[in-house]
């Protein structure tokens, strides 16, 4: 059985790490280069870097900052934000990313998933999905949660899987930042329907919540931000706890 992964996430705005609640009310959370170094040293399995305003501001991810973070870590590194074409993927891989994450651009241009998988391999392509429950069920959102689409979460995740995505990063906008646990029912449905790993995002407030993402949500990895950034959960302690609860993690 594959080990479950613990993934800190750096949400970047104006060159700084930020964290909000339900995708709004952002507050400063520290220097991304220093945080990346700390998480790598603490035993994080991977690191995710998301330029959260790149798509909304219609610009590319800042390459120099990606290079700086990559130079400080020795774990797999996923970068997202403002990726619209293969040239963007190549630029970020050359800057030190191991994988790239696409969200809005994947919804607007689904064939981008096929192109990335064909040119760089499925393992490079993470499709991120920001979704929340509406009167029509789980709906996907664009531009950092600003624009609602008529796309159903499960239908879109399945299409991304079929097109060649290597992983799905699912963030529940309803759970984001409120630290009450992940959207485990939706996570479990995704994990059961897809043939690729699902990364849980949105809702971590305790070690128990992360355990539940694995046991109830059947996620392959758990991503969290504020609980790590503000020292509420230390990664070595989290891994020891998960191990004691019978969860297979890399110590």
C-alpha cells in the first residue's frame, strides 16, 4: 500500500505566503522561500506553490520566486497559477518544479491536459479543482473561486482523469480555512470513481482531520496551509500520530 502524503501549500500573493477563509480575508503567513525550506527539513512529502492571483490578474507565475523556493527544498515541488500553454509548463519545470497544477486554464481549455500529459508525462500534470456545494450540487469555480461554472465536480474530475491528469487536487471552498475537517464524503466519491490519486484540500484544523481525510475520505494525500504556517501542527508530530493510528506514512 502506497504511503499517504503530507503536503504543505504555499498560497502566494505579491510574493508573500497568504492564507484566507473560504478564499477571502487573506492574511500574511510568511516568506515562501523560508517556509519551503522549513517544510522540506521537517519531512513534508511534497510542497505545493500556488500563485493564487495569476489567473485573475491575467499574468504568468513569477519564475524567479519559484527558482528561489526550489533551491531550498529536496522534495517534489508542484507549482500552479497562470499556466496557459506548454511554454509555461516548460518554463516552470526549468525553474525547478517537478509538477505543475492547472485549474482555470484546464476548464477553459481541457485539451491542455492532454497536451501536457503527451509532452511531459501524466505525472507532471496535477488538475486542481476548486468547488463548493450549490443548489445544483458540487460546482467548479474559476479564477481563485471568483467565477462559478456549470461544471459538476465529479464529471469534470472524471474527464480530467480520462484526458491524462496524473492527480486531482480537490479543494472544498466551503471548508477552506475554517478548520472543521475536510469534505470527506465528496473526497471518498472522487477516490472511488477515479483511477488517479486524489489530494484533499480545505479544512485541516487538527491531526484528527488529516487522519479522517485518509480513512473516511480515502485521499492519497492531505494538503494543508494555515495549521502548518502558524505552527498549530508540526509535520514530524503529525506523522508520528498518523503512524500510531495505523496510517502508512513516510517517517
